[in-house]
C-alpha cells in the first residue's frame, strides 16, 4: 500500500534547498538583491545563452516577451492548442489575435507542416510571432522554425516551461540545450512547483539579443531604470526614470536562492525522469496504451509522461486511478475550446488532431522523487484496470 496520494507531478525540496532559503531570509535583501542576478548567470551558463531575466512567473515571462516584440491589438500570433492557456494569454494581454495551429499526432507539439501551410497562404509579415510549446518536455524543431521565421518574417518565442534540461541535435550534429535561443528570439520558463525547478512561483526569459533583454528587464520593474547611460538627465544618486509603462513582475531573493539550489539537481532530475519513463514504457507495452514518442538525438525533459488510451476507457481509467489515490491528470483541454477563446470566435473542429488527442490523453505520475515502489503501485493499478475491464 502507499502512504500518501500520488499526484502527476510533485516538487522535491531538500535540506540544502531549505538552507539556501533560510540563509537568504537572514540576509540584507528579500528582493532585488544579489541572488536574482546570480541565478540568471547560472541559468544562462547552464543553457549556453547570453541573457536570462528572472521574473515572478512563466505567464509574466510570456507577457514581457509580447511587450518586447511590440505586439499590438490584432497582430496575429500563432500558438498551439495543447498547452496551458498562459502560452496564448501572454500575447492576448496586448490584444493579439491568437491563431491556433493544430498538433502533430506523434509528438503532440505544434505541427510545423501545418504551420507552413498557414504561413504559405498569407502575405509575408501577416504573423508577428510564433509561440510553440515544448509540450511535456519534448523539443520542437527550432531549426526548421528558424528557417520558416526567416522566410515568412515572424519572431519566435519558445515556451520551454516543460523542458529545462532537455536537449536536441541540430543538422550540424551539434547538441542544443532547450531554451538556449540559438535558433529562436526568446524562450520562457516557469518555476511553478510541478516544474523541474520548483521555486514556489517564478519564471525566466532567455535570449541572445541584447535589445530584447534590455526591454524585458525594463518592463519587469515598472519601466524604471537607474542606468546612467539611459537616463535623459541625472539629478543625483537618488535619480531614476520611468521610461516606459512596465509592471511589477519581480521575483524575490528567496525564490531565486531556491531556484539556484534546485538548478544544481536539474541534470539528475532529467536522468531520473528518463529512468521512470523507460520503466513505464516497458511495463505498459502489452496494454492497449500508446506511450510517448522519442527520437534519437533528443533528450526528453519529461515534465509529463503522457499516455494515450481509447477514448471510451479514459475517464474510467482516470476514475479508477483516483479511487486508488493516484492522481493522474488530463493535460491539456485544447485552449481554443475554452469559453474565453470561443467568445473570440474560436470553435470546436478548428484543431481536430488536438481535439482527438484530448479524448485520449492521460499524464501519469512523473517526478524525480517518485519511488520505485510508488511507480510499481501505479503500474499495477493500470494493469489491474485493464484486467478488470478486458482489453
Ligand atoms: C506550457 C506552459 N506555459 C506557461 C505556463 C505558465 O507558467 P506560470 O504558472 O509560472 O505562470 C505554464 C504553467 O503551468 C505552462 O505549463
């Protein structure tokens, strides 16, 4: 038997993490101190990019990207329906007209063939930005997206909230860390507790473009700067200027300390998540279940382990697992079918592959502190479900 309910994702907080937070609480700064730039430097080094800007959450990160790209009302922005709604909302805050591009049925990521079809039938420059999501931790083909961006003239923001620590291989055979922005304008991350780096709340924007970094850093804190080289005049040491209308999207020092402490374990977390994934793959292979797609040259970050089951079985399996204290999750309800997006004219039938995926998907427990016994309990429960409900 298990001692406590098993959810689809869970944070791991070690004594070292607690120590890092306590030390910060005893320090001189609770916000805007040294820990935030420290984390930003560590994260940029880890990914291999120039700039990282830490903010209060992943949604704020998306909003700031939209601001940095100067998204205006009715600008067209393409994203995927299989994501948390924040991927679209961050651009919608500025009035963008969101276009949902259907998914690839194998990877569940934005289908770049379909994207190309959308782009081909519109004049160049119609779409201001494309925002794919590395759903579940699987990387989008950023190189192909980059070529499309050059051909059709749009900015790229990769929503990497599910995928820090994952990697892929480009056509030159070079390993690319997810979020390093070698082929993208900006990438965003979330440090929500179910994510790889669990800072309570938190987010980050990465980029290699100084102009975009300067903008998101300015908008993160009210559009205020004290940088003498940017001031229009200087009345003395106290002087600052609000140069743009920004937000308070700052993060605290203790969250940054927690994020830094967790970043040290990110590689281990990815390894452990992959171990858990392989064990599920093997254990479920003789059941009427589709397990996640993989490809050579890719390190899947496995934020989620999503299986597909027959639509007629999905709810029963979900309920059966719940009855056994296993809280598997359905991720995601296609964003374009949300009442809000329907009120803007989106409708069922718009992204049929995503809608079909939604009837089949189920995210099984996947987090590095899931023990072998707990995972076995989950596997046994799934096998028992199918024994009871004949295949
Ligand atoms: C794909 C994706 N994008 C964006 C976000 C938003 O991040 P946050 O919850 O930190 O605002 C999430 C969080 O759940 C997410 O899963």
